[in-house]
C-alpha cells in the first residue's frame, strides 16, 4: 500500500477477511502493474473502508494512459483481468478500466468523490493518482451552502406535509414522508461536517463517527423511531424528533454561515 487519505472510521466490526483480501489485491497488482499503459491501481469498495466478509468483492480501479486505454477497449491489448466478473482464487474481482486523461477532465459525482476518498493507492507512477485525487477531492463552500439550503427547504416543506397527513390520519403516507425527511437530515449532517455523502447502505455506519450530529441521533432515538407502531400518538412522537433534528441542522448551518 502506498497511500490512503485520513478518513472516517465506519461504526461497525471489521471483517476478519480484510487483511487477507488486501494481500490478495496487492498480489494482483504485482502481476498487472507492468502491463503497457498502466499508470496507477487503487483498491476501492468495502475492503478499502476496512470491512470484508465472505460476500465481499475486491474492487480495483485501474488507470491507463490514453494510448493504453484505447488499445484495451479496441481489444488490441491483451489484459489478464476483464472489466466485470473476473475471479482470483474464487474471489470476485470487480474491475474498472479508466482513462487517466479523461478522469482528469470530467466532473466526479458526489458518490464517486466519497468512494475515491477511501481508496488505497496500491501502485502509481510519479504520484499521478495522488495528484488526480487532490484535484478532485476538495470541498466548495458555495456548493455546500447551496445544497444545505435546498435540503433544509425540502425538509421544512415535508415536515409541514407529514404533520398534515398525521392530522388527517393518513399514517402510511406520513411515515413515507418522514422516511424522506430522515434521509435528507442524514445528508445534511454529512454536509455540515464537510463530508461527502455516502451511499445509503453506509450512512448509518459512518454518521456516528462525525464530529457533530443532531442530539436526537444520540442513543438512536431517531432511528429507533422507525420501529414505532403506526398510530397517531407515536407518529407525532416521530415527527417531533425529526423536527428537532431539522432545527438543530438549521442552527448549525446559520452558525457556519456566520463564521465564514
């Protein structure tokens, strides 16, 4: 392993297979790094985040120079690992072939930024992958504030809507709306901590590692409310927990804006 950024630790037990999978990834890298056009190789996915079980794949990002990449896609270069469905000693290897020059140009999605921020750089020439990540993995305050404004506006609207649905005894609809509110509050919490928003299945594993979270997240109050019975009293109890979390996110946003 050459390099990995300092990242949030997931709030979950590390799989016992993690070290073994990393060692396998390193052995694969030794076999393919000398192929024509290879500029860098990264380990991504759950293994790079420290969690591995028997269902895990080994996710590899293989960066090629433009000439090598064109030869690959035009099938003029024989490469030992296919893009999808390869196996190494019975373990699925999920591979992405990437044109380094195109990666330098294009805009990464928020999910890609989150995933790449956990990557283990296993091989690179002249620190080229570190330079790529440094150019892409930064936070724009202007964009952060705009995203927060949009999310908090959406939460406010849905809080009013969910309250109306509870009063009208449309409890199934109110719960669906409150699920959306919870998702948006989670997203807001990551943004307020200057963090990329993870994919859904990783959000609860990472939210408790953040420096700041709404008080109702502590002791799982908000998340335990998912198990409440669907009656008016408990629907209102969930609504008020979400409303309190929204207000705390709003206050935190105002504080950050003032400090800037």
